[in-house]
């Protein structure tokens, strides 16, 4: 069973922003999309690029790869645009008090 680990305070990741963390050897991006927090693998599935350097679209709840522009759905990890065709991993997130916790 996955264990939840605190990564940040809620107010440290404002709406429309993303922060990167390393948990158990995994590079994870935590995104605040309109008050809902998501955690995804921070590395694009198409070519090595760190997604936390990309743009967050709060209307579509996506993150854009800064290298080639692929858009990834934050809830499912599925690419919404080319050139990426492989989904990125997603991780469960919970808010406990003012702590953002990610399942690892």
C-alpha cells in the first residue's frame, strides 16, 4: 500500500503553478489546478524534459512540455497532443490540514 508523504504547504504551490520534488527516486511534479492538486511524473514521456518548467493550463487542467509542446492531462497522465503518445505516471494526492501529501 502506498504511503503518503508531505511535500509542501498548500500555500507554497499557488493556483496555476507547479513544483518539482524527488520522492523515492522518482521525479514528481505537483500542480495546483484551480485549487485541485495533482501529482505526475516530472519527465515527459516523449523526450527528456522536466515538465515543471512547462506551462499549466488551469482551464483544461493540463501541463505543457517545455521542449516540444505536448500537453498532458493532469488527472489521467494521458497526452492530449503530439508528439507524446505515451502517458506519464500519476500519483494520488491528499491534503491534510495545510500539507500537500503525495502517495509513493
